[in-house]
């Protein structure tokens, strides 16, 4: 098992035990605060024979674990900052306290209102403090493993000049015990040789230095590095020449830009994913009668299958099969990939209606459930076109930071593209989305998507 997974598992275990301890201690203290409805009634009867208490002891820790997952604390296996530990534990503890109060405690027969408040404060404390203590213990064990050399993160530095060696020296001489181990310095002058070296060394991190020869060829460098699929970190002064906005990431005290992660918090990533799965499941269930009607219309309109599968490039550059209602005649691309136009003769009669109201996109809810896509995200393209776009705009590779979407800011503001030039224009909206991604922005895009569907402005 990889070290990151071991650390993540330790956090999960200590959090679960901490939650159970907190609930048990709270129920014991709560027992002595409640007026006894009948006599005799002992503590063991209360804890071991009351169905509500037993059910709560099972469900409430699991609920708290779900909140911890939503907070993003488990997203990355490794040492956590003390701020992340405390803030996540206190926030999740507070939300869990309120949920438990409205589900189980609101009907308690306690005449004194102040005693209710004291019980809530006690519950919040018991759900928070044991969690913080457990996580600090795991953090301590992780730091010891790093100091003893049991764990390190293999990295290579892109660049061979003075700036590259100075960067490596700062990383190695950091006051903190580093988990970063520099495997080699790679000359970026020969992109193919550079990619081959990275493939041979198999690092988990690529750290771009501020060498002059890198600044002069950053576009070509980005295209080559993104193709490796390894996390890329870049100095702020270089990144500012590419984009005015960035998400900072500190590598052993060194301020670097993480090009592999979008400007989105870990909690937002998990909340977005949970919302995607729940919403898509409900959409497939509710829209199933419409799916049946559309399937019949498609089969009656022209020969061929109801659904159309096409390979697209998705999250982290991995290919996947997108699912759509077929809106073109069979063998519409027998002469190779072609972009559709407004008066495209390859589109069927029912296909024009499907595209106008974006109904052909509905089966992609299944792609969302599978994890290929999100409801909102950059539009996924075929590798044939993605390669051409990336050759002209290397920043196109940034769209792989997040899952592609059924709808996107580009589709809302620009619509379908009929040429590479139009695809590049639409790309600007997707890059803007990645720079400002949030649940609020997603809701805004969904609002305008609904308007587009209802007004029939899909084409």
C-alpha cells in the first residue's frame, strides 16, 4: 500500500473512533441530565437497550465521517497543516451537532433552555476535540516517517542552470524536514528527450525552475510537460506571464503554482462531486419517460442506434466514451472527424430538434455518475481537435484539471463551434471558468443553461 493511502487510512480510522467516543460520552452525560420517565432505569439499559440510542450510535459517527469527507481532509494522503486539522474538525463538528440536535435532541424533555445550550456546546466539544487529538497523533507519526526517510516524494527539476540548482538547494536546506527528493535536473531544450527522461524516472512532481531558457520557451515547455500527466509546479514570476490568476501551493516553504490543480478548494471538489452524482441519478430517474419517447422518435426518424458513443479527452487527459442521443445519420464521419455547421446535412430531422434544445446531451448524466464528467465543466473535445488546439494555445491543457461538463460557460456564452478558430474562442470561456470555479459559478451556468434549453438557443 502506498504511503499516502496508509496515512489517509489512519486519518479515517482515528476520525471514526473519535466520533464514536464523542457520541458515547455525550450519551452518558445526557443520561444524567434527563428527567427519568420511569424507575428503575439504569445507564446500561439506556445505552444498550434503547433503540434510538443504538441507532444514533451507529448512524451519527457515519454522518460525521461523511462530513469529514466533504471537507476534503481525506483527499490527499500526507501530513496536514494544523490549521486544516482544526478548521475542518470544528466546522464538521458544528454541522454534525446541529444535525443531531434537530434529528434526536430537539424533543428531549429538558425544561431549562440554558441546559439545552450547554448540551449542544458539550456535544460540539466532544465531536471536535477527540478528532483534533487523533489527527495530531497521525500527523506526528507521519512527520517521524518523513524524517526517518521512510517516505519521500520523488521530483525532478526542469532546468539545469543556476536558478534550478539554487531552487534545489533551498528545498534541501529548508528548516522543515522535506518529503521532496530531487531525482535529477532535466534540460528542457530537447522536449522529446525531456519527456523520455521523465517517463524513465517516473517522478510524482515536476518543478519548473526560473532559468532564462525556460522563460523564453514556456509555451512549448507546457505542451510537453502536460503530456506526461505528472503534477507540474512553476514559480510565480513565470506563471504570471501566462495567467494573472493562480492557486498558490507551498512545497517545503517554496511558493510555487500548482498547474495540475484548478483554483478550487478540496471541500468544493467533494461537494461538487456528491451533488453531481445525486443530481444525475435523480435526473435519469425523472427523465426516463422522456428518454423512452426520444428513443422511439430517433429510431423512427432514421436507421441506426439510439445512442451515440464517441471518444473524448477527459479528466487528467484520460480518454472516455461520451454518450449522447444520436443526432446524425449513420457513417456521418466516414471521411474522418468533421465539425458540424448550422446547415449540416448530416444532422437528422429529429437531430435538429435534439440539438436545438440540447436534448442530445441528456444521456451524459450516466457519464457523470461513472465519474467521466461533471454536470458543469469545460467542454470535452476529441483528441484530433484537442491536439490542434493545444498546439496553438498550450494553456488548453489546463482544462484537464477538472472533469469536463455536460454544460459549460463556453457552451452558454458561445455555443457550438464549427472550426478550430471558433473552438479556440470558446476555450477562453472555459479557461475563465477554471480560474473562477466555485459552486456559485456552477449555479449561474446552470441557470443560463436552462434558459438556453427553454428558448431553444442550442444552435
